[in-house]
């Protein structure tokens, strides 16, 4: 099946691509002649994922999979949530986002956090959403150099290492995105 992975984020693209089963030919937005950064004006991960997948589907008629993810920090009342990418303002800047997060959590006893991914799957036949979450906490300092985004600060529950200190297959065993992919694959493959 030929499909589009609707993200311009190289980290997301890699994590989604490595989980695709045989027989799936996934192209990128740029391969499809679309902008790498699609509009996302919604207030929720669900609205943003659907907006991105619909945008690409309406222009290509190919099945489209879009990912919108957010970091929900308990001591911050669930922020930055859907605003995670631009937490520290424009332009998007992972380093500035992590610096702001550490600043906001200075002295906080509760560092619990959750990553959530919503995948939108839009085809000629349907539009469906799949969700995955991982519970964890925010480290006191950045650690590790793999992954992307907030990975140097996120420690999944039951682990001592941040996502950025893990190998890709270790992150994939527990991550929000991999869990959302599991639901999507189970639906698609009828398992
Ligand atoms: P968006 O889904 O592209 O809007 O991304 C939301 C924000 O969360 C961006 O700052 C991403 O870098 C970050 N993000 C999304 N997924 C992950 C992840 O798996 N690990 C770390 N950061 C992530």
C-alpha cells in the first residue's frame, strides 16, 4: 500500500517508518510535493492530527497517517500539551523548550509527566484516530543524545534512563508513538 506519513519531523518519520509492515510504501510530504510543515490550528492533539492527515489526503487522495504528540506535565496542569512544539515560542526550538520546562519545574517535588501521541489515519473510506501514552517523569537535567524533542528530559516509568539515553528499539518498546502505532497496526492488519 502506498501512503503518506504526514510529518516533516525526521525523528517521528524514523520511528514510524521502522514500524511499518512489509508491503507498505510510505512517502513523505515532500515526496508528495506538499509542505513539510502542515497547518495545525486546533486546541487538541486529535484536531491537529486530523487536520494534517486531511490536508494531505485532500491534495493527493493517498492514505495519510499524521502524528500529533504532546508532553503533559502534572505539576503544570497538563501543559505544554498540544502546545509542546512551541512551548517557548516561535520559532520551534527544542533546546529553548527544555530550558523553559526545567525552569518551570525548579524546586518541584512532583515531576510526573506523560507523553501522548494521537495518530490520524485518513483514507478514501474513513478517518480514524489511534492513541498511545507513556507515563514517566522529567529529569533534573538533560541526559543523552539520541532521539529528538524532549527525549533528553523524559524518563519513562520503570527506567532510570531518559529516552535520549536509549537505543531506538528500547524507546520503541514503551513509547507513546509506538503504542499508538500498535493500535493502528492491529486495526489495519485485523489483529
Ligand atoms: P508535534 O506533534 O510535532 O506538534 O510535536 C510536539 C512537540 O513534542 C515537539 O516539540 C516535539 O519535538 C515533541 N515530541 C513529539 N514526540 C516526541 C518524542 O517522542 N520524544 C520527545 N519529544 C517529542
